[in-house]
C-alpha cells in the first residue's frame, strides 16, 4: 500500500499488546493509571478472532486467524461479523461459529478495483457497515464501495472534495465513517461533511460541505482522521466530531451536540456537556436507542443514553495490553465497534476482535 495512505496504527501500543489472552480468560490485574471506577462484572470480554499483537493474513477459526491492521467492523442479522482489514486490503468475514474467511479483496491487489471476490481490490479501507439486505458498504479512500453477499464489489460513489487540483489525494478528505439507515440510505462522513447516498444513487449533503474552495484551510491537518458514524432506522445520524464531541443530526437536518465539549478532549462520565471524550472513532446503536462509542484516545467503550448520560462500560485508561474476562478489561489500540442491537458489542483492539457481553 502507498505510504501516504497507510495509517499509523498505534505501533507503540501494539508492541505491548497481549499475545496469549486466549478465548475466554486474561489477566485483568493491570488496570493502568487513571482507570475509571466500574462495578464488578459490568461486562465480560472474550476473544472472537485474531491476535492482539500478531499480524498476518490467515483464514482460520478463533485465535488461529490473523488480521493485518483491521480498522472497522460490522454485524449482520445472522450473527456474522465483517472486518475492514486495511493492511490486507480485504473484507474478512467471521461466521457466527468464529470461522474467519476472506469475502473480497486481496493483499496482492491494494488498489480500487471493482470485480468478484478475490479479483476485487481496495485501496485504503477505513470503515464498514452492514445493510439488512445482506449488502456491505465500505469507506475506501475517496470511494464508497458496495459488496454483495457473494463478495462482488462495485463503486457506488466517489467523494468530490476540493476545487484545487490534486487536493483529492490528501488523506484528510478520505471517507472515514459509514452507516446505513432504515431507508437503505448509505451515510458517509469525511473530515468536511456528511453525505447520504440514496438506494437510487442520488447523493445529498446532510451536514458540512462537499468541497473546499481553498486547500490552505487544512494546511497542518492533512492526516486521515477516523470519524465515528451511526444511523438510526428513522434516518437520524450520530457522528463523532473528531476529538471531543458526539452530535446528533435529525432527519430534518437539525444538528445538536449530545455529549462532550468542543475542543476539550479528556475523560469524564457525566451528562451532556459535562462528559469528556478523546477521539471517538466508531459508534453503534442498540434497540433501546443507546449509543455506544469507541473512545480511542482513552481506550474505552462509552455509553450515551437517550437522556444524554455518558458512562464507561469497558476498558481501562492507560492499559497497554489486551485484558479479557470480567470487566472492565482493557482494549488498547481501539479501531472499530459494532453490536447486535441488544446486549453484545464487538470491538477491534489491535489485531484482535473482542466480544463485549453487557449485563
């Protein structure tokens, strides 16, 4: 993969990640400085697939599988998980039984190529979402890619980002979050705006802007920034506004800050503006309307209720090794989050996929 689109994936953390956590245990004794206070057995963390530290491209079951810098995860209604494996330029599938296979793409084809399964290619996978009809949608550089259940890939949109020649090659503009709402619209976020792609292919802006007139406005901040995104059945969109806030955009386009403080990254549980986040890189909703956020700067999974109350449900601030078993556990190098809509979340921690069972 070209160096300018390859993302730094917290290598300093990965060097310390646990390689022997196993499928259902793990030492939970290392909590790290600044750990939030959580009640006993709030969550249970178990390994689904992969190894926190070890990279590779191995289709196998459970801990024998290997991923190469996974950056996004989605769940379908049948209990399968799908991983955007950026380092392997592939979409990987994890069956309900824990078997990992490659659905589309190949490490030998790290470029945007439409086609069937292994003949398809991805250039810079950054996020993935699942639709109820079995289709997947991936954020791939400036492209939005559709993957059908058989693994056939096609490009459904390309982000139009700037009026300056060559500005589209800047990773800052790449699609960084993706979701599907209840009307089969694909919602895509990048650093400057949020778009909606209708089932017929019509593209409209939900928030922000489609293009920049002056690329100088992002000088000094041209690096890729992963951005959490979720969409409800009624079309409401939830978005992580980079470092420190989570916002809601209703179907009429009205934006409202849900929680956090703009420009104030940190850690604090609390209600609305009293809460603090540090880099929300993934969001997922449950059936009750609770929003869960992967707070990558704090290595925590946070819950935001419809009443805007923020709490911490998993993870330990400052921990540098994956810790499984009874919560809070530890989830360093968070890179993706999804859920079954009920009481189970799935997170990417390093090169591992972890199941988080909520009480």
